C-alpha cells in the first residue's frame, strides 16, 4: 500500500522545521492541557491504535495548536485514538471504502455492523461519547427527523421512543451502562441525520471557527464534517483546521486531506466562501455550533 501523503509531509516538517516551530512565539499557547486518563474512550481497543489525533498530525511550520481546556470537547477530540499510519478506511460490512485517496488518518472507533453510523451520525456519536465520558448524561439528547427530542436520560430509565421521537413507552429495564448508551446511539442514527442535526445547531461565522464546530448541509442526502483541531500562526494569526468525517455507506471516521494542498497536508484555511472537501462542497454559511 502506498504510504499516505501525510506521513511524508509530517516527516518533512519534522526534519526541517520542528525546532523553528518550537521556538515560535506562543501567541495562542501551543501546549494542550491533558485530557482524561484511561477509560475516557470506553470503546477503544488501545492495541488497535497508534497514538492520538494530536500526535499523528503535526501543525504546519510556524503554527501551534490553540489552547484547549482540560476535559473540554476540544481536548477530547485531540486525544482520539488513531489507527497505524497507512490504515485503510473500512466500511461497516468489513470491506474497504472504494476511495482510499482522500484521508490521512483513520480514527480507531467502531462503526457498527449496520449501515447506520454515517456522516451526521458519526458526529453525534463523538459529541455524545464525550458527554458520556464526562458523566453529563442529562446533556445527551438529539432530535429525530420528525421532530421529537430524544434524551438518553429517558432511555436509561427504560423508556423507548417511537420513530418520530414524540411518543414514549416504558418497555425495558433501567440501564445507564455504556452498552445501553451504544444501543441508544444506534436508535438515534436510525431516525436522525443531517436534516435534524442542522436545525439543532446554531449559525457561526467562519472567522470565529472553533474545535468541535460542524460544517453541515442538511438534506436527503446531506453531509456534515467536524472541525477536529485548530492551529494558529504565531506571527500572522492565520488559522488552519482539521476535518474528520464518516460518509455513505457507514464507514470509519477519517481525517480528510485538503484537496487544495498538493503536498498532502490535511490542514484547511478559513474559507471565504464555499468549503471544498474531497467528497462534498459546503456553501458559504454552512458552519454551525453546538448550543
């Protein structure tokens, strides 16, 4: 298998610019505060991972990662486990995704055995996993496409929603375990998507982009990608960010290449208009934020 462009790019950066980058004025503080210890990613099989998002992808020369508060969604995303360099993106059915030329890293998180965890679903999964790990169970809630609000707190009590999310029935034993949470998320995946998630999120200017924001276009089909990291230049204050996605059919989450960069760098500049990614173009004003 051909070596991913990001590996060559990282190696080139390390040889040429790591010292200069380390000595750059830390306008936005390069040091990331530590994320929580083992167990913070309860699905993770560490034997299948080879580091984290933060260690796998270095900032561009002259840039430093912006500060992230310990325990925040931003810090948690940086700690996501990644598969070894060169890992292909696998579909939910165990076959390789037809396109293997658009990613630089694969997130080591399960996809499930059904065609459920697609683009918006995977983003909701990450948000909910962070909240679950932080034991913020009452904050885990999503809207179904037909309008019902479906909180995990009701699911954990043994209640189950109708496909609209508007009718609930007590039909299971109370259970707030991680296994129950995963079943809840599969239920969300089945009845929510880009159309519902876009309505839940708030508009935000690209100039104010933050880690955890979402570029989204609701529809049938629509698409969504997550801002997984952010770096800033110590002198010019220019910003660069990373994007991760799942897609259709359900597939492993992966860090996207920037098609505008011929050197294989996955870092994106703030868009003035449309955001062009390898498999989707998001029109201007597609950036959203969690409430």
